[in-house]
């Protein structure tokens, strides 16, 4: 790679470390929401406080501000709340903000009051969110709660102000905010007591929209909040109870070293079923979909939970040679001599003979393998398949097992 490309790559990494994309995008989304609702705020600030106090009812407020400006205000505030979910890297906040931004951008471009600049900025922001979509991969109760709050409040504001605006088209007429709030709640929850009914086409269509949106919002909000909780518990339940019965003819990998991760990736690419055992609290880079058990891999009970009785191999790939020896002993205790074959990693070549004493089926030494391969390459010695296999695994001699 050219030096300029390496320098640019390093600079890019430093910039991402100083300014995380999720934080930057959250700030930009919040600013977009403020810019979108700014005309409403400007209209409110342009008039004296006494002017607003002099208005007698909600109809006059909506006549001055404009009925179509209230959705603008709701969307602007909603984007700023959703920005909190982007900071938390929530996937649902990412998806919700993407949908709102597309709508806001389209509305701004088609607006006759010179909103083309805001529309272009919004569309660029949509592209940025699409580029960094991998950054938003979390499903949390907090993000789901934010989504539910924004959705319910937005629908409630739409229902209350719409009911007040069409108050004369209901029977009896709706003239105060309290009654409008009551009708909005009853319609959103689809209870429908029938004490307030729409008697014009516009009012009926408006009421139908509240009912449809209410069902959608409540269903989506419940799934957004309960989904991560139920999904996490179900995943733990499946991994903890049912996976043991489904493991068969698989390979058990004990450890979280870079070698263990590489072996896991190689086995999975070849279609092998792999169960990983990682000590509690140990950081690892295994994928979320991995069949992973947290526990002591040198424990017979943990190995049995991993289905060692039906496994093909147990690979002891920890960074500590003593731990690898204990894993081999535990595997033999759990299955006996006719069970799963054991492979022990030797991290330090001087421990090779000690590892052989616990009689694993195969002993793997990275140091000896690398040294022998390098020596053969320097001397031009041939390396056929059998030679590499003999080098790769230092097999335990039969007489060693007999002793």
C-alpha cells in the first residue's frame, strides 16, 4: 500500500476515534430537526407574548400558526429526541430517523418557501446514515422506549389538534382541549365509547386515520420495548437448555485467543458445527451468532453441557499451557478413552513433553511448526502433504500412552 494511502488510513482512524460517527450523525440529525421546525418557532417569536394570551380558543391559535405547521413542529422535536437513540447506536433509532429524514427532505424540496437548501442537506444526511449503518447495531430497551415515546406523543399531538380544528364536525362539537384529549385517547386505543362521533366525511376520515395509526404505533412500540428483552431471554434459554440436546458431531473450541478465533472461522467456513467455551468475563471477538458457553473449559460439567459425549474433537487452545493440559484431562474424564479426540496447543516449546504426559490425541506447537517450516524452506527441502501433517501435529507415541 502506498505511503500516502497508509497516512490517509491512519488519519481516518484518528478522526473516527476523536469524533465517533454515531455522535456526529446524532448532532446533525438534531440540527436538521431544529432547522425544519424553525419557521414555526420564528412565527411564535415574531409576535408579542400578550398577543398569544389574547387569543380566545385553539381555533385562533391554529389559524395564526397554520394547521400544517404543527406536524412540522412535531417532526422537528421528534428528530431531536431520536438523536439520543443514535448516540446509543440503536438500530431502531437509525431506521426511524432515516424514514423521517426522507419525508422531511422531500417536503423541504417541494416547499415553495425556499427550503431547497434544507432538503439537500437532509438528503446528504440520509446518505451518511446509509453509509454508517453498521455502526447502529444495538437493540436496547432505552432506545425502544424513546421510539415509543416519540411515536405516541406525535400521534397524540396530531389527534388533539386535528380534533380541535374539526371540532364543529363532531357530535357533540369539540370546543376544548380536555375533550379533544379524551377523544384522541379513546380513538388511539380503539375503545370507541360512541359518546363523541364524527358526522362529516372529513371528520370520519380523520378519526379513521387516528385508529389506524394508533394500532400501528402501539403495536410497534410494544415490539420495540419488549423485543430486546424477550429476544435476549429466549437466546439465553436456547443456548442454556435446548442447544445441549441439538449439539452432535461437532467440535468444541476452548479459548478466546487469536488462534482459537482463526480456527473457529476456518471450521465454520468448511461447514463444521462448532461450540466455543470461554471463561466468564474474558473478552472475545467471536460473532454474536456463535454457539458460545461461558464457563471453565477445564470443568467436566461445562464440557458435558457443551455436548462432549457427541463431539468429534475438543481443541484446547488457551494461552496457558497448564490450562490446556487440564482441559485435556477433563475431556478424558468426561468421555473416557473412546470419546472425543483431544488436541492440545503448546504455546512454549519447552512445555511440549509435559503436555504429552496428559496424553492428548494430538499436540500442536506453533513455535516448532514455524521453525521447521522456515528451516525446510531455507534449505529447499520438499514439503509434501504428509510432511506438513507430520510437522503440524506432534502425535503422541503409542508407548508414551502405554506408560
